[in-house]
C-alpha cells in the first residue's frame, strides 16, 4: 500500500528554473560560446562573517610573465617566438586567439597561475559585516587557485584571505594563523580527511522534497539510499562531484545521509593548510551548483529538531608517525593530549553544535571526551582497521557541519603539538 501522502518524500520533477531560467538555454549558450579575446575571468572567493562564501569576478589580461614561463616550455609557442626573432610577438600573442588558447590550456591554468601572480583586490566589507562603513575596504589576498568548473578553461577560481587596510588579518580570517601552525609542524606531515554533511532545502527552507504539511517516514531507508522516495536531488551531488574533480579538489567520495535530503561528501586525505582551502572551495562549489537548481544548501548542524540526525564534519587525522608500524602509540598519545583540550576544541567546532552533540544519533555528548574503537557514540572513533593493523588514523566526530576547517585543523595541531 502507498504511504499516506503526508509521509511521502516527494521530489517534484525537474524543469527549467522559473526564477533564474538556468537550464540548457539556447539564449544563454549563444553568449557563453563567444571568444574571450585573450582575457581570463577570475572568480575571487572569500569567507564572510557568517561562514558563508562570497565571490566576485574580474577579467585579467594574460601577463607577459606567465606567457614567457609557458613559452619557454612549449614547442608550438617557442616556434612562434623564434620565428619572429624577438620578444615582440610575445606581447602580440593574445591577439592570435587560437594560439593564445593553446597557451591557456587547462594544464597551464593548473600549473601556471600561482597565487602570487594574481592581483590583490578588495571588496566593500561594510556590506558583509566585515568592516565598518567609514573604513570599509577589505583586501583580498589570493592564496589558492583552481581551474573554474563553471566557466571552464581558461578561467580560474581564486581563493583569497581577507586583510584589513592596516596590514592585520581580518577578524574572520582564520586561515592566516592556521597556515603558521601548519608550517611550524610541517615535519609531521599532518593529513586530514573531512566528511562534509549538508542538507538541501527548498526555497521555503524546508528540507528538499519533504511534504509541505508533515514529515517523511522515519529514518532508516535513506542512508546510502537508492531510488525515488529515498533520495532527492542526486543531480546536485553528481554535478558537485565533477566540479571538484575538474578543479583538482581531492574529493574522495559522496553518500546519501541518514536524514532525507541530507548528503555527505569527503575531501581528503589532504596535507596541511590545503585541507582548509580545498574544503572551503568545495563548499563554494556546492552552493554554486545548487543555485543552478534553485536549491539552498544548509550547513546547520541540526536543521530539523527531534528524531532526525544532525549534520557534522567528522575530521579524520593522522601524522607521518601514526601511519606506520607502531603508529597506535602515537594515536593514543595524541588522544591523551586532546582530552584536556575538549572544551577549547568544542569552541572551535562550529555554532549550535550543542543541538547536535547530545549523545544520541551517532554522536558523543558535548560535555565529555570519550573515544573507542569502531564506536560512533564517542567523541573520537578509531576505525576498526586502524586498531587491527596497529597504525592508521583517528576520526574526531565532534566538529559540526558549519565548522571552519581552518579552525578545526589548527586546534587539532596545537592541542597535540602545542600552541605557537
Ligand atoms: P566514515 O566511515 O566515518 O563515514 P568516510 O569514508 O566518510 O568515513 O571518510 C573517511 C575519510 O578519512 C576520508 O575523507 C579519507 O580521505 C580520510 N582518511 C583516510 N585515511 C586517512 C589518513 N591516514 N589520515 C587522515 N585521513 C584519512
Ligand atoms: Mn558598487
Ligand atoms: Mn562518512
Ligand atoms: Mn556521515
Ligand atoms: Mn565519519
């Protein structure tokens, strides 16, 4: 028998979004195919005061320096330079658009643009609650560059740190201190693997596909679910997966979660400061992909009160020493170091996390530091395989889905190895 209508997980059929006309639109595609005439679109992305990503773009002309670097290693381009016998054609190059786009292949974008090649920019911090109106400029200092999966080659995504005009890091720039910690302890080769859980919402802020006047059937069929009425909006998950792979973000998997409309993706293992960079850019990609489907992304750790799982950002961690024979001793030593820092860690692990860390729904209690092998009701889980082979990694299950990965990875390091 079919469920009563108010208990059905309902996914309306997909169509062209009535709000933004995003879809396979011939009107739009006509313009997207136009030649860029040698300019590159660079989408600068930063983190705002609420832990959301913001972005704006600027067009950059190819620089002489980046052209020379390329031409030195590229036979076709070298031939063109040599045939004219001077560096003159180098400057003329961008006007021969076929050759120019040869130069601007994906390979060049990945290997060619370094954050330090890209201009420092700024934005109006008074509009994002990151600066006062009478001194509103916040600087954007590029810190990581990725191929742009939305606009394609040769365009780029530029992750940027926020800095105040007086040369101090902006209040919401948690990357700067994290990077210092990662540099100081680089010899331990810290690897992180973050499991980002999130919830898709419709435009009325209901979990996507949930019936308007009620709730879907209780949890059970949805985790890693397959089939209509078990999962919704798999298109977003797949599109996001591809976007990450295209951009070189080390996404390692995805799965549907316990609460309907909740999903997870994992990024890692990634070493040091690149972990926070990649996770933030993957969040930006997710919000950006979902925008095209007119779907909202919530990173709130308890999006629905009651008998519904919360959302976390389990943080898997290992050092060089933990990953080899005898590693278990290093894991246990690290857990002993983490224990007295429990409260301090919780402060870094996201807002509203007390709604999630109740000791139920596969969480440990927020008041207690506990660990166990294969135990999902603890603060820290040691995976079965790590315990069996005597080395590997551990999983900190405490961070909320809205935690800042720079803060999480930093406090793990300073708790274990000491503050700077
Ligand atoms: P779970 O069983 O908790 O759902 P997942 O498969 O979702 O685990 O995520 C495990 C994460 O652990 C992945 O992101 C993976 O990259 C990461 N990981 C694997 N090995 C290590 C390691 N040695 N150090 C740190 N992270 C690791
Ligand atoms: Mn303006
Ligand atoms: Mn997982
Ligand atoms: Mn999960
Ligand atoms: Mn996990």
